[in-house]
């Protein structure tokens, strides 16, 4: 852009005459403005720092990159410099020293030069104390082992009726292990007898479990048991023959 300018001196007595007009031309391109840091969105996790940024004015030329410099806030510390791509939207610093103050400077760079750096100071907190000692680790491992052992033992107790829990239950509560009743055949038995818990009974014999009744037909008393009772209502009991 071309401008026309003239100048005049001014003091307590008044203003002097203007000089001749002179043309002034400004350059069309310049260095970019300082990048904008969103300090209200800063994130510090452990010893990692992150802050969003945005470039508003690039000075009429495309950005080449961002220059990032940081150091600890001490006299002996040296600046560490890195570059970010021109489309970066945040700055992240990792592996910082715990319990330290830091200085941060970020500049935007284009073909005409570097901007005035945007600055920010931040602090990394002290490293948190790890309360997990060796004894705690051993305790956790033993607890996991105990839980697994009890789970396996409970499975054996439920399915196979064995294991530590089953033994404790039998000794404390008198619980008997359920099983199937077996009928053992006697050894050397040739007459077809079956032994049931040490009791022998000829095969084919029936145990009379029903009540005995006495019926009166004519002048004779007839004893009827459950195994001699009529099977149907049409079946009649034959009286015994009369004595001669």
C-alpha cells in the first residue's frame, strides 16, 4: 500500500511549516502474529504438560512451523528447542522433572521471520508416593491364590464330594457323603439267595407286610393275608373242605 506523508515541527511557540510530501510504501508481507495459548485448558498429568494453541494471523504468508522452547526456571538450566508442524493445535511436553517450575515460549514462523513468542510458566507437582510395598504385593498374590484354591475346592466338594471343605463339613456337622446303595451278591451262593446287608432271604419268598384279616364264611373261619387276597372282585375265595 502506498501512502503520502508530510511532516511539521511543533513546539511551545507553535507549529512550523510542513515539509514536502513524500510517498511511503508498506510491505505486503510480514512475520506472523504471536500464537494464542488457551491457558484455561492446560492439562498436567504426572510429569506431562499439554496446552492448546491457535494461530490467528499468519502475516500474509503460510506458516512454516512453530518453534517451542522450554526450560526449568533456574539460572543453570538450558533452553530445549523443538519444532511443531504448522497445523499443530497443541503443545505437549513429556518426561519433565517432578517438583519443578518451567518456562515455555512458542513462536510462529513464516518466510518473513518469526513472531514475538507467546510465553507461559507452569509447575510440575511432586511425584506421588507409591504406597505399594513388597509386603503388599505378596499379600495380594496370596489372596488371589487363596480365592482360586477355594473356588477349585468348592467345585470338587459339589461335584465329587471331596476336598477340604467336604472334610470340614463332615467333621463339624456330621454330614455324610451321599452315595448309591449297592446290593452285593454273595460269593459262592448256588441256590439263588441274595444277600442284602448281611441278611439272607430265599429268592421268590415274599415278606408279608400287609395286615392280616379274618373272614367268616358259613361256619368256618378263613384267614386271608395280603398275598392271598383276591385280585379282582369276581374272584371268590374257596372254603377249605370239611373234615370227614
